[in-house]
C-alpha cells in the first residue's frame, strides 16, 4: 500500500510546520501549500515531498496541490494574530472566506478528507465558560475590528458544514485555544514574553493580567489535529482542542519571567496600545469532553513543561530571537 498523501495549507507556519513533521514521522507523503517558505529550523523542511508556493485565494495555484490522489487536506493557512486583524481586516476576511471556499471546492472535486483549523475566538465573549462546541457565539459590534477574525472563521465553519452536506465531503473542524510553542511569531502572549525576556526586556502584563486563558502546547494541538484527520468518527464534527488549566495572563507571564530569569514585568493598558476598537476577553475556557470521548484526545503538557521546552528552543534559535517583535506596547 502506498503512503497516504496529505496536503497542509499553511504548512510553513507555526502550527502547520509542526503538523508536517508529525505527518512525515507517521509515514505520510506531504505537500505543503503556503505563500511563504518553510521555517529554516524545521527538520521536516527537507523531507516535504513537495512545496507549492501560492495564495489560497488563487484557486488555480491551489489546484496544483489539492488534486486527485490526495487523501487528506489540513487547511491551516490564514492571516493570524491581533496585529493582523487590526491592521488588515479586509485581507483577514478574504483569506479566511475565499481561501476556505477554494479549499472546499478542490477537496470535494478530488474526493479528499478535510480538516479545517478554526479558533476559540468564534465563541466571542460568551461569559458562560467552559464552552461546549454547540454553545452560543456572543459578539460585539461590527465597528470593533476584533470580531472580524471571529466572524470570518465562523463563516468558514458554516461554509464547511454547508459544503460537506451538499457534496458529501468528510470534513472536520478543529477549534484551537491559545496555542504556544517553538516557532510561533513573537506577537502573542507567550511567544512575545519569551522573546522579550531572552532579549533582556521585561515581559509585558496586559491590563493587569486578570484575564484567563487555557494555553495549549503545540505538540498537543498536533496530536488532536492528526486524530481529527485520521479518526473514523471525526467527519461532520467541530471539536475543541484546548488546554484544561485556566491560567491568568499575569501568572503565565510571571512563569515565563521565572523560567527565563527575567528581572521584572511591565504593565500595559491595551486601550492605549491597540486603540479603542480593541476588546479583550475576560475568560476563554474549552470544554474538552467531545475531543476526549470522540478522539481519545486530552492535552498532556503542563504550562511549565511547555514553556520550558519553548524557552529551550528559543535559546537555541538566535534567528528567531533576532526577529522583529511585532506586538504593541
Ligand atoms: N496560534 C493560535 O493560537 C491559533 C489559535 C486558534 C486558531 N489558529 C488557527 O490555526 C491556523 C494556523 O495558525 P498559526 O498560528 O500556525 O499561524 P501562522 O501565521 O504561523 O501560519 C499561517 C500560515 O499560513 C500562511 N498563509 C497566510 N495567508 C496565506 C494565503 N493567503 N495563502 C497561502 N498561505 C497563507 C502563512 O504564510 C503561514 O505560513 C490558522 O488557521 C489559525 O486561524 C491558531
């Protein structure tokens, strides 16, 4: 039997590059479709069967990757990060919606299985945590840019379910919760705190740090994503993939400071740094019962352990440390 053939859109990105490594280790033949080159430090970079450069909004380019003979597509390409959706909301919406529509059409035509990466952001600011997959979305006004990412990702979920129903596509949605780990762009809470600390700058605690998150180590996310693409019971489902320990942002940043030996942290008020159209969420907690019962998935890595591994990686990667820090202060 020949090796299963997987396509990973966004395979040069943070989560995508780890997924590519996992798929290769598992014996898959992998095609990466991405607008960017693979990360230099990825062990898998040399082993990827094929790297197709292109934009997911360009169906002709995408068709060079998603074609007959492909068994499974993992669709992760997206414009990600608060800095992106505040600076380029139109691009964020267009890449998510048009890009996902293109992936769906080609996956249906090629008869592949499909996993679509979504986000805890789709729940918006629903105050009733933990969030089950079928809980309500509670959003702010369209004049607040933050909700553009949430709404465009929710629309990709609607598109996926509608497409699956109309064309009999085996598609699964995975909703990630605050992923962190090696290679993440230094524009998120954990990656930015590590980046600052190892560059001799104090990590930042936003808005007094009382907001909580369930940080999820990238290796755990990859296990969940892989199961979503291989388990017989996952098609037709949306599944939360998130950490189980609710941690305040202040505690997470202080843990980074402790593990890196950083001197201190500094407080920042986001209404001044991101502007009045930014809106932060007080709590974000997944209910993971479905992932556990359906896929047998549960996160295994504690925040302390995941941070230690991320910091160890960062210390060994001067190129990442020298990267521009794109977060706001
Ligand atoms: N990182 C998180 O905490 C998190 C949380 C929830 C959901 N997600 C989702 O997981 C997926 C991967 O996120 P990530 O953190 O690895 O982000 P990332 O920015 O590291 O990776 C995204 C990849 O997509 C590529 N890309 C962007 N626009 C493209 C386009 N138009 N055409 C082709 N390629 C394009 C980028 O070059 C990049 O390699 C995304 O769909 C994101 O919405 C991430």
